C-alpha cells in the first residue's frame, strides 16, 4: 500500500500574495516609486527650463539639504545662523506660546462645557476672535510688547487657543450622562466628579484639540517670523532676499518634516487615550 508523501506549499495571504507583502510594504513601495518619479520629473523639468526661470534642480536642492543638515549650528552673527539654531528658536517660541494657550484653553473649556451660563457668556468671544487671521494680531503684538520674541509667543498663544478650547468644551459637554448619574449616586463631590469622571471621559477630545492647536502653532510661527527676525520664517525671508531658491526649498522640507513628527507624537497620544477609554 503506497503511502502518500506530504507536499510543501507556500503560505500565501488572504488575497493570494506573499505574507510579507502586506499593506504597509505596498504603501512604502508606492511612496518610494512616486518619490523617485517626482524627483526625476523635477530634475528633468528644471534642466529643460520647463518651470519658472531660476528653478533649481532636485539634485542641487538635495545637495543644499545635505550641507545644511551636516552644518546646522554655525553662528556668524544674528543674520547668518545655521538652520539648526533657527529651528530651535522657532520650536522655543512655539513651545512657550502653545503651553500658555493650553493652560488657558483646557480649564476654560472645562468650565464652558459643564456650565451653560459660562457657555453663553464666553461663546461670543470665541465666535468673534476665532476667525481672525493670526497675522492680523502681529502689528498689535509689536505695538504692545515692543519685542519680537514676546510678540511671536503672543501670536502663537492667540492663534492656537481656539481648537483646544472648543474641543475641550465639546468633550466635556458630551460626557455620557450615565457616568454622571453613577458618580452622583456614589456621593462624589463636584470637584471629584470633574477630575475622576468628566476629564478622563473627555480626554480624547481634549487631546484632539491639542493636536490641532499644535499644527496651527507650527503653521503660524513661520509666517510670523518673516517679520520678527530669526527663526525658520526669517531664514526663508532672508534667502528670498538673496534670491537663492534652493535654501527656501530646504527650509520648507525641514518645516514639513518637523510638523510631521509633532503630528505623529500627538497622533500616538490620541490613540493611547482612546484605547484607555475603551478599556
């Protein structure tokens, strides 16, 4: 009686592809291919003068990116700083203004969320000031503070406060009423209910607002610094005055990269608090 021999078969995914060829690998491959095609188009187009006059090639821009990345902290005076110093200056302004805005927005958002009276009292201010362009505050800040550093921080504060305030108030106002009923049944005080029930339940919304505010802070500071001096915004403006476009593109790339890192940090925090809520 013949015994059948076991046959080895290759393991495949649910769609018939190799198991290592998952969605992330495919996305990475597509990203690399699209990036190479974009750089080739940029290089060829710039060499053939298909773009605006003076448009640098991709290779020249990458060369400048490498130079600035390997020489980030030189200091030849206030108007000739390495891009690393300018980045740190921008991050310092953003951090101070952002944390001040958060320290105001979160408590005020909690108050507005739990009190209909506070909501009716403060909502007109929010609706009036929220649509104002950040740059509209710049002349006023310069007039009040007479200092570029304080003005930059003020612009960040006044621009980034609204998303956190609105999201916090929304999250607090929409806490599940059953949580509040249980807290009341157990005899918890108002303060204890706020810190043990309302804030943890509203935390995903609060972090979501903080994430949006950080994005706005990083967006605004670059524009404001073009008039304030020092920082990445001033670096871009200075290179424009020198009519050297490659360095402007380098700064744009660094701004985007830092913004991506900051957003991913808050995205991870957002997932963490959402997971904690489900648990």
